[in-house]
C-alpha cells in the first residue's frame, strides 16, 4: 500500500492506495527555502529590477505631482494581502519598512492597506492575522472596502472596457507599493505584481468587469502574456500608478525560495519562470480519479478559495471521472453574495446554475457557483469538509458526511471506499496535495 498525506485546515489527512493501481503524485518540486528569508528579501531590495526605492522617493517628493486631495506631506502606501493569502509578511515587510525609514520616511507617513478585493473588509481586531505585531503598533493600518464609494476614485476605463475604481488612500500616496507572492492562478494565470492593488484595492465594478473575462479561452492557469484577465490587471495597475513590487516565490511549506523587488512587470517576468520550474507538473494523460486538497489553511479557509482545487483537478480529468476534494472551510462559503444566489429557487442542480449564470452574466459571488457547477457537472464530486452536510449540500458540493461533526478522516476513507470499488483495473489516479498552486500540463 502506498501512503499519502493531504493538507487539511491546519492539520493533515492520511490515506493509502492499494498496490497495483496507477498513481501519479502531482506536487510541486522540492525547493529549499532561503537559509535566511528576511535576508533574501533585503538582497532583492538592494538589487531591484528597475528604479530603486530611493530613486522613486526622490521623484515622489516633487509636490507638483501630488493630487490636490492628498494629505499634507509626502506619503507611502503599501498594499498587503488579506487573511485568505499565505503571504509571509513577517519576512517581506520588515526589510521594506526599514529601507523606507532609511530614506527619512517616518512611520506615520507609511500606511499599510489590507487589500481585500471584494472580500469583506477586515476589522481592526483581525489585522494581527496578516500584519506582524511589531509593525501593527508602529504604522497606520487600514482595510480596503470595495463598496465604500466615498473612498474610491474613478480613473476611467481600460482598453478592454473595465471601469477602474481604486482606493482613494492608495492613490493619494506619493509612493505606491505592492507586497505579495507569485503563484499559479486559475484564470489570471499568475498572482503577483500589481494584482494586490489592481484587484485587491479596486472597487466592486472593477473586479466584476475584470473577472467576467474568466470564461475567455485565454484566461487559463499558467498563462500571462496573452491572458486577457491578467493583461487587464496590468493596465489597471498602470492606471493606478503602482511604482514598486516586493514579491516572493514560495515552496509548498510557504517558505521563501526567492524574493524579487522592483518594477512590477519586471518582477513578474523574472518570477514566472521560477514558479513554473517548481509548480508546473507534466501529465501523460487524463485521470479517472483525482484526490486533491487546496493546500490546507488558508487555501481551504472557505469555498471561495477552495474551489480552485476542483478547477485545477478537472483540467486533467476524464469526463465522468471522480474528484475527491478535502477542504476544511471553517468560514463556509466565504461570500454572502454566493450564498444568497445559491439559496434562490431553482438552484438545486448544476444545470440550473449554469443556465441562470448564462442568462444573467457575471457577478462577483455567483461566479463561484458557476465555476463549481462548470467543473462538477463534468465529474463525480465528493467533498470532505468540516461544513455541515446540509449547508454543503445546498452549495451542490455533494458532501461525504451524513451528519454534522463527522471526522474528516472518516469522511475521506468513506469517499475512497466508494470510488475505488468502481474503478477499472487500468484506471489512472492522481493525487494533488497542493492543488491551488499546482499547474498540471498535459504532455508538457
């Protein structure tokens, strides 16, 4: 028997597959984290791709370039990812902030803005989940709200027709920085670069219009240069005037393999080959069964995040094959709009979801229902989760549990017993423990 582990919430689930079956482990390649992660970030800041922080700050001090609405005195704004992203702020922020202060910038001139996108704004009591305590008490920290029109500024439309509404506080800063990581993204191709601001600090209409492109054939995981969603994000970033990016490429243990800093597009161009080298996996052919995890907390904090595991798995599935997804989802759906849309009459089948979505068009929240039904309608989905069975059932996730509080380890064993007995002897099985960050490529 071959044994495997799946990340699940803040722990792991274990399972075994019988000898004689064809199994492929689709997992990131082993990549050691930097011996000193903070030092690696410092080295990237000291050798930036493009203009340095010092050069950018000297340019920012030209008062004539500052918006009339900006507060008195030059300022810096830094977009940081929210609690749904495993960004190592404890390593990325201290070197960045130290170098800004080394330029004579005072802490009160530097605002950290939590880039929530259309996720609910984080409350001050939650800021410690993403901002290290020593930093939290020293610098101003606020959370973005995509629906707070008073704190959004309209910048016009992109070439693809996306209306650009952006966080006022960020735009009023003289030096605008993004901090994040570069990893695979199911329809943006890759996260990273300006995306932390272009989506994370955008208004809801901006995110709606950009994400509506996810049905475009070019909006695929692992595509960048010709991906309409991603290139729209790049244009939004230019319109917002993002000056500088500090990004990390992480291994499956969320350690920094390499840090990159500088002009955002240059950071992406340097980081994407590193991500491919670690996270792209060659697949000889489609699978009959896939056993997947989004990658544990926070990748499975809610369905909004965990859905990506199903999306990546079904790229490599035979029609009608089985996908077992193990995702704790302690925060449930992660979107009130998604829940409300699914609660409407008629949302009792994947076909009904797809028909309604096709009729109504893209909306933030309901788009998750579309993504799940698009993929689950092609395969046999079995969902292992901490969510109550009736709740998960209303989201059409086909939960394995038949009662609230059922041990997820028992759920996984039950799902495997059901699926394995129906598999043909020559069936192909895939195991994807970090599905949200894995790029499966057929024949690559």
